């Protein structure tokens, strides 16, 4: 391992987790909930989770481990042994979305983090040569086969009648009917495994990856679902720039490639303007326009609370300014991940204020997602929220801890808010956003858990967005 590097922050907030005036962490037990005014009696399992989380929270505050340390460890990976990961939590996601994960941990330090449950005690490790794996993955999945397929379509190679996608008899890697049939079978198997046999999920995904090689199917490459793509560690080291250059080189070599890049990020303007070898992230984005989309990620919660929970993230105003910078360069940047949403803060006034701000930035689509958290994390988030408003803290617990809500879970077992309340608030959001012309996309997990019909939110909506906010029209013929 190379020598660790101190990482300076592009953005910091005045709200300091370790010096919050008047704040004293408490044990969130039955008595605490009662005094707060919570009228729901949680199960013993839920209560023990809250108590356990309270004690961990106290320990982290004392040891100053609530917020990640600004120290980066650099390593190299072996491109031939990195396992290809499919981004799929439900079995119904656009399954051929490959993850691009050049870093372990996250410098932004969101305390509601879905990947770490808000725990930021692990080392921050980035792989300097990860772009070599990206090169290999792009070549395997969307490389030479894209040109072979185009040759078929142009009539330069003999074609067999009746073969799917114009399959060529001389080209063994072109998609055949049996490939499509096998993919459908594996997708169904994956969907069942996620619900009934999670231990089988990884093996099925490996089979899907193997089947996908050489097919040039429509593939999204998600940079990165497990952490922030455009954070200081990937920017100052040039890791992010090198990954983007791999996509640029790929499309120059294979103009018919069906690979598409998807980035969801809390980046502000400062992040987009970090240079490497004379090029900024924004410069590289511009070279990828029509082949990528940039989705900003923003949350609905009180500002001071957000500053506390996202210690090194760009302010929302800066994120939306970054969106406009992308749009001015012709980059697809008009959809937002609106997450997490803290239901107690969701008044009509705040809904209007928030979505008007997005609308003014040219956002035409959003994917809403309410806070999901394990009980340990909820005890921490609740107390932070209570520092600003005890009524909102009470309401937050009421939304999550009911025994009737115990089975309302997301990936990795996190609890979501009360189902009826979730449905009601999605409808409230849509009621307003429809008046300003914004469409809504929704992931399959939310759709299935809440039984949201396609008549309310289509699989692919009128603006061409689906699921996480993927833009289906980036692919030819869709």
C-alpha cells in the first residue's frame, strides 16, 4: 500500500457534528420515546436496535468517528481479477447495468448512507489503475461485437434469416435467439432468488455477466452506486478523469457500441472543474454527450440538518449550478435522484420550494425515495433531527417503528416509512410536480412494496425515464 494522502475538501459546512451547541446524545429507549410523545409501542427487536444505535452513536461522537477522516490510501487492482458487478437489488432493475466502483468508502460522509448505514470508520481506499478494468469490461461487453453487428446490418456479412437482431452465421458472438431466451430465464431466476434465496444471487449474476460478453447489448455503466463518483479522492488523483477517458476512447474505437454511462452525484461546480492533464471533468463530459447522463442527487430536509448529515457535500445550490453547466455543454442532465426524503419535513410549502428550485435548474424528471434506515442508524438520525425540532424527531420515529411496518424493507434489510404514508406522500409530490411539467420515475422495489400501478407511474414515463432515472432514449431505436 502506498503512503496515505491528506485530502482537502472542496466544500465544508458550518454545522459541526462535534461542536453542536446544546446537543447531548441520549439513549433512545422506551422512556425516551414516551417523553418525546411517541404513542406507538415498538417491538422488542426494534427497541433493542434503537438502544444499540444510541450507544454506538455516543461512542462515535466521543472518538470523533462520525465523519470520515480526510485520508486516502491508494492501491492498484488487478484488472483481470476484479469481479464484474451488476447493479440490481430487485431482480427487475434494468439488469444489465454494470457497476464502476474505483473506491471503497466515501469522503462525503453522509450519515444516512445506504451502503454503510452511516458508519464512516473504514479506511478510504482508491484504485489508481481501475480505469484498466473499465477498459477491459467495455471491450468484453460492447467492443468488437458492436462492429460485427453493424457489419451485419450493413450487409457486409452474410445473415441467417430468422436470427434475432440480425444475427450473422459467421459471427459467433452476435446475439442468437437462444441467448435471449437464456437471458430471460436467468432474469426470472434472479428475481426469485433475491426474494427467496439471496445466497444464489451472486452465482446467477455471474451467469448473466458471462452470457453478456461479446453481445453488445444495451448496457448502462453506473459510476458509482456504492459511493460518490466525483469526490475529492477520485478527482485529485485523476482516477475519475481516467475512467471517463476510457469511455471516450471506447466510443472512438467503437462508434456503434451500445454502452452508456450513468452518473448520479452530489457534485457541485467545483467538482466538475477539477483538472487533470489540462482537462476538467466537465470537458470530458462534453466529449461523452449523447453517450451519458448526469443525474444530480438532492435531498428534502431542513438545510442545517442537511449540512450536518452531508458534511463534505456541495450545497444544493451548487449541485444545481453544476446541472446547468452540464446542460450548457449539451450533456443529458435533466433528471434528479430526490433522496432521502424526510417525511416530517414534507409540508406543501417545502414541496413547492424544493421542486420549483429543481424546475428552475432544468430538471424535468425525478426519482423520489424516502429515507430507509436500520434502527441503529435511525436512533442517530432521529437525535440529530431532534436537535433542530423535537416534533419532527417524534414524527420520524412514528413513521418507522410500528410493528406493522416491520416488513416494509428495502435492500439489505433497511426499514422504510409507513406504507400508507409513503403512498400518500408520493401522490402529494406528483400532484404538485405535474403542474410544473415534471415526470416521476420509480424503482421496482418501491413499486412492488407499495403496489404502485403503471397507470400512475409508467415503467418508462413520458420523458423517457425509468427506474432509477435511466434515460431509455440514450439507446438507438428507443
